């Protein structure tokens, strides 16, 4: 995978490339062109907004590469269903069990294309900045800094997933037929330089929530240094720099840990003091585009009406629509001590109440009950619940859905619930997810955990424990703060990874976390039974394959007859592509 090869420039095939035929050509009735629109204040601002809106493209509905094939998530039961699901079973199996994962995998291909499309959006905004009329120099400088921050972020995602990748800094306005892959060490240098240059040009506090700030930039730079610190080409002070930058964010006074973990994820509270940077959503900005919404709320569950038809009805939004795309392993449930840690009951939903009258079952009856994973559940416990709730179905952990294919599980398990979105409409056929809850990319609790990991690797276990315990104290059930303290002698990388699992479950962090710490293979084979059963994990799985469509379209010696249409960029960028605050 690291061999230097020539790659096609058709990296943005879904959005900005077309065939050489003329059937798509239309007369420009408005006489608006890129050249005369993007030099206006509104036109340029639409390009900057487009660089933000591509965050939705990257993270919107199916971040398979960041969840599957880890110690805390496995593939879901519904992925074996054919028909409208198409090849999902194959796609998810390849990513979860690493069996026959190849360059044709659509999830890999889409993520690669989405990231380069996002980079093209950034490059377009940067290229047009100097020709804009009617905007102050101050705004141009800050906007350029925001866009360069976003571009560095996209490259960070790329290099961690794919290793050596093309480095494209210029707007593409005509067909380019190949790019060279740049060594990942050089990509890292580029990312660090970009973030270091722009950090002082970003505001301390954004005028509009959702825009990049100095805190967001330092947080990302801290994570980049932390990640590079594990690599063979690391600088000797990478961990120290990571710790220092994380502490700058923590001590800046711009962010704070909310009093409770529950408050962080309270629906409608996505704009809060703990959030450093997030993907912004709201119904107005989506403009009815159901396929451009957030799917985070729908990815970690199961169909109540399908598994338990008595008492639950399809299209009822009390529990909304969920699919077991990413199913928690029993290891994830086992990490919580429910006597002292409040996060279990915020992260998972253990009680489900009937939504309709159905024979003996009445709407509002306790219908499904999951005992806490870490508690012994006796016959007497069961009888006590049944005495009060005679229509309840009690599902003990032995039956929870962990894996399929005769490894065990019922297909029913405590769903991840901290992302629940009561406003998400029920999706119809051939439509994706449409939630409007923001996706948190950087929040202060994770910054503490980044600092903890960095201090550990830098050799300061005392500060590592201090930063870790700040998160654990906040997670404590009132009165159990002392029970949550971890002594510095007990701090190691597994302690920190376990804590990241508890705090960040479902937040699209796990695969990079395990890859970064060189624990992906060990921990996944230990806790993901499907991956263990297949046993295809070795060092080659630490990078995703470059998509075959990209390799195939390399034009070395081949005439390229396609061209880019800048008009498609206008359509993509201008129409309803605004961040939440607009």
C-alpha cells in the first residue's frame, strides 16, 4: 500500500466529474459564472460555507470505517438481509472481519472520494479569496484560516485511513490525469505546518457557533502530534507538544466540562460549553434533503416493531427508527460500573415501554427490560419485576445481541441512546438518515483524555492520572466521586482506551484510537468474536486500500477525454449549503 504509484485525479467522481458527452450541457440562462459570482461577497462566503458543509458529507450517515472491526463494535444482524440492502452484508463483513477487504469496498471508496471532494471545496475557496470584492482584509484572512484548518482536518482523516495519499493544494478547474502519492510522514509535516500557521489567525471565540476557533485548531494539532508520536518518523517531543496543546485548550477558559455527562447529550443542548467543534445540522439548512442529515441517532439500535411486534408499531417516533449497523460488543457493556458511573444509563437505554394497546399489552406498559450488565440478576429479581410489570420481557445479558452467525445473541440489546433525535422523520425507501442533532467532533472531555494519553507516553503518570480523573469525577454518580478515582500506578494505555470507550462510545473515534495506539489487532481479536472467528487481522489491515476506481482511471499513457464542469461546483456549493448559524 505504501508503494508510490500514479493516481487518477478523478477523486471527486460523485460531484464534479462528468462524461465527455454533451448531453449534460445547458445554456446558462442567468449568465452567472464562477468567475463573476465567486468574486462577490456572497459568492465567496458561499465557498467558505461549502467547505464547512462538506463535514456533513464526510460524517453524515454511515461512518463504517470508524466503528466496525473494533473491540467495542461489531456488525449488525440486519446486514445479512438482502434485497434493498444490496451488498451491505459484504461491505460490513469486509470491514468488521477484514476478510477480503479490497479496493472495491463502497464504504472505502466513498470515504476517499468524500474527503477529496471536501479538499476541493477548500481549495476552491482559497483560490478565489484574492479576487473577492466588498470584503475586508480581516475577514479574508480569518476565512482563509478557517478553510485551511478544515483542509488540514480532512488530510488528517485521509492519512490515517490510507497512508500515503496525493497532496492537492490547488483548485482543480480542468482534468488532471494523475497524482503522485506523498509519503505519510510528509503529509503529517504538512498538516502540522498548516495548523501552526493558521492558529493565531483564528478567533478565540467564534462570532457564530460552528466556525473554527483557536481552541479547535489547538485541539486538532494536539491530536495530530499525539498520533504522530507513535510512528517511526515521530519527533522526540511529539507527546510533550500534544500534552501542552491539550492543556492550553483545557486552561483557556473558553470551554468547561458540564456538571453531568447527561447534560452534554441532552437533546437540544448541542451548543454548550463543552463543545469545541461539531458538524452543524438543523432542519432549515437541510432544506428537506433527508439524505444530508445526521444518522448518528439511528446507527446503534434495532427495530422494536420487528423484533417485538406486540406493543410496538412501525412509524411510531417514540423510539424512532434504528438499525443495528454497529452493534456494541459485550465488552463495551462490561466496562461500566453502574454503582458509581453515570454514563451507562445515559449511553444505553435499558427500559422500553409499549407504544400501542395490543391485547393484554397497554400503551405505557414496561415491555422490554435489560438488567445492568455488571449486576447479578436472580430469579427473585425477575419475579419482582414481573409482579409489578406482568407484560415485561426480561432479556438478560446472555441473550444480548453481540454477534451473529451462530456465535450467540438474540438480536435484541440495550441500544446506544445518547444521540436520540426525536425530530428525525421516519425515512422512506431509498432515503438515508435525516437527523438534525449535531455530531460532536471535538469536546473538552476528549481533550482531557488526549492530555492523559500524551502525558502517559511522555512519562508523566501523575499528570496522566490527573487529566483522566477529571473526566471520571464528572461521570460519577453523586456521592461516588472517590470510587471513580484511578491511582497513577494503575494508569496504562489500556486504562486510557477503556476510559475513551466509556466516554466516547458511538462518537466515531474507536478505529483511529486503536490504530493510533497499536492495539487494534490485539483488542479486536480479543473482544470482537466475529473478527476472532475469521482471524484475518495482521498489519496490512492498518491501512485501507486505495479505491480501485482511482487506480483504474490513472491516465499514464491513456488519453483522458473527460473534463470538469465548474458549473457543477456552483450548483453543489451555492444551493442550500450553509452552516447552522446562517
